[in-house]
């Protein structure tokens, strides 16, 4: 699925026309193109988030979610996280240099980093005052997800969103942070590590110059550590496995193929040659 989503023919990647940027240096050009790609692939868009006062769920609605069967709530959430990941794939395709990497390395980077970008993007639709996140059109607290049966994972997800929203990141900061979560030469299984490292280097310089220009150097020390994000993603994988043991067949029967490929590839799916 990921392979198909990455084929240039498939999704029309717009080459970002950087208009009216006469005095910009290469790293500012890169920052601008990352910001455009981020804005174009986030949901909801920044404009929708600003003015809008989102409603919270009523007690009855929360009870309805809490009494959903576990499999139903998991399917619902898996669908939503898959839609978010598809937008992250589109973001990656618009990142200058990403499509020039080998297909193999593009897939390695997305498999390792897409969920991290989804979790970082989550802070955009998180309300720190009420500790709620936008879910299916209204603001939901952690208790709404009780029927998933993974309270620690949900709590960790909310903690991350809380921490990130306290940093009050700009869209440019979130865009460059997301790009650096994807273009990470430290990921295992990369074929052309030096090539990924070069692209990562350009993004790193652009991020540091942005922070210096905006006097936000202190942000670097306060971002979630790679270890925190990695721990969250492995907690997620553990919970998917736990759910599969409780409900054999549900994941393979009704979860989106992209979700299964990324988080639940069982040995049967792996092509014989690489087993
Ligand atoms: O595309 C965008 O720009 C945004 C990116 C961020 C998106 C977002 O916040 N999300 C996409 C779906 C969201 C999401 C996050 C985590 C998970 C899981 F880990 C598990 F269910 F186990 F928690 C799973 F994967 F195992 F199922 C499923 C779905 S959600 O909004 O449904 C949500 C669910 C649980 C929460 F406790 C908080 C949020 C988060 C919304 C769309």
C-alpha cells in the first residue's frame, strides 16, 4: 500500500512554486517549502483551528463511546489514524528531496516515522485548558477512549499532546519538526544512509536558522526526546498486538490495509523471500 501511495504517478505532487521570495537564502527557501507542504497536508487547517470554538461531547455521547464494543472503537480509531498517516505520506512526497530517495528508503523512513508525525501533529487540535483533543468533530478527553482497553497508551498520548501544546509551536516549527522526524538517517534498514543524512542536514540547518531568527532556540531542549516518541510508538505496537490476541481476525478482516502494513504485518503477509 505504501509503495503504491509513493508512486509519483499516483498522487499529484505539486512542485512548490516559491513566489515573491527574492531575498531568501536556500535554508529559508527550504523552510518556506516545508511550511507549505505542512499546511497543505494538515487537518484541520490552521485557519479552521483559529476562530473555531469546538464543542465538547455531552455526557450521553461520552457514555455512548464508552459502551462501544472494543473492536468497534479500535476500528474507528484505526481508520482515523490511517487517514492521518495518508496525509503524512502526502507531506513526505512534497518534501524537497524525499521522492529522490530510493523507494526502499522512502518506505523505511515512513514506516519508522509516520506515526511519530501523527502524534506530533495531534497537538494542533489539542486544548490544553480542558485536556481534550478534537475527535470526530468535538473535543474529547481520555475517558472517551475507555473501550479501547489501553488506558496507559491513551494517557501517554494525551501527555505528549499536553507537553507539545505547552510549547506553543508555530506551523513552521511543527512542519520542520515533522520533516526531521521523517528524514532521519538513524533509522534502521536504510540503504543509502549518507544520502538521507545530507537531506536531514539541510532540514536541520533550516530548523536551527528559523529558531535563531525567531529567538526560539530554547525550544530544542524542550521538544519530546526521540526516546519518548519511540517509547510511545512501541507502546502502540504492543497494544495493537494485545488487541489482536483478544480479537483474532478483526485486524486482518476490518482494519485499513495501510494500518495493517505499518503496524500489524503478520508473517503470512511478508513475501516469502524475506521471511
Ligand atoms: O492529519 C492531521 O493533520 C491530524 C493529525 C493528528 C490526528 C490525530 O490526532 N489522531 C488521528 C487519530 C487519533 C488516534 C491516535 C492513536 C490511536 C491509537 F494509538 C489508539 F487508539 F490506540 F490510541 C491506535 F493507533 F492504536 F489506534 C488511534 C487514533 S484519534 O484522534 O482517533 C485519538 C485516539 C486516541 C487518543 F487517545 C487520542 C486521539 C489521533 C488528527 C489529524
